[in-house]
């Protein structure tokens, strides 16, 4: 089945620094990928939709200058958390859909970001 | 996407069938019912989906009522590894790309008891 690889799985960074998270579709091409954020004991919240070759679309309330998304190829999307602060600490998850699969969306394993 | 309602938590004994209900009374005719689960600190995992017929795969069975206003996910022989949050999501499926991300509700926290 479709596989989405997300890296790193866990990262700790200092306040004010930037962190990049990668999301790769391993055995299919994804023109669209999605980024979610999940706070402890909460459900996943869609942050943005990443479109290959064009600008990402962000959900209401998500700062596009803070969460930079790049989708330069059909198999890679990156999320950069810029000038991270402790309140950005969260579980970030990407997903993609194989257009030719009937299995719906495939999710990465998630990235636990801790900002200290 | 239509809204779904699920119980916040359920317990099930190991080895028994786990039956997870989902109400989706406002579902449209072209919306599928999808089930995902999320084991602690992992990304969600696809389980099964259906439109109106009952479906079965190696993981689970999906029973959709005739009026499609509700469905039940059945894990036939629950194991401790099935402890997770289970999400029922309804959405239109397009052939091309899936333009929209999924909207997750609060799901059901299924706890399998030894």
C-alpha cells in the first residue's frame, strides 16, 4: 500500500530557531499533501494544504509566515516552523493521497516538536 | 463534510468483538464513510471505508445501515494492540487528488482490557 515517510520523528529546539519537517510519499506521487497539528489529548487539526508547484493554502488562524510549506516535487513536502516558541510544541503530522488508490489518505508517523 | 458523532470512549475485553458506532445522519448520497485509528503518538492509520454496502477486510468489518445514517466498525477479535482512538469520517471521494484534508472529530478511545 501507499507509504508516507515523515522525518524527523522527534525534535527539540531552542526558542527562536527554525525547524524543518519533511514528508515524502515513497511509492506514489502526491500533487497534494496535508499538514496537521495535534495538541495533547486533542484531535488532529488541519493546518494547510500543500500543492506541488504552487502556494500552499492555509486554514483560518494558521500563520503562513510562521509555518512555511514547500512542495517542490511530487514526492516531497516540507513544513518549516520559523522562530519557534514553546507554544508551537505539538505533534505535527502529514498526509497524502494516492490518486489511484481507493484507500483514502495515508499519514506519516508524525513529528513531536518540543521548543524549549 | 457531514458531521459524525461517536461515543468518547469504550472498553472491550481482549478476544471479543469490538463494535464501534458512528452516527452520520446528515450524510449525503455521494459521501463515503471512512474509518481511521490513531495509536498513541503515531499518525492515523486507514482501516476501512464504504459507501452503502457492508465491507470487510483483513482488519475490520464495516456495517452501514440501509438509510446510511449510521455505521458500525467491527474488530472481530480485539487484541491489546487495538487500543487506540478510532475516527469515523464521512466525505466525498473524488478521483483526482483529493482536494481537501480530512476533518477529524474527537473519535472514540477504545481500550482493550486484558
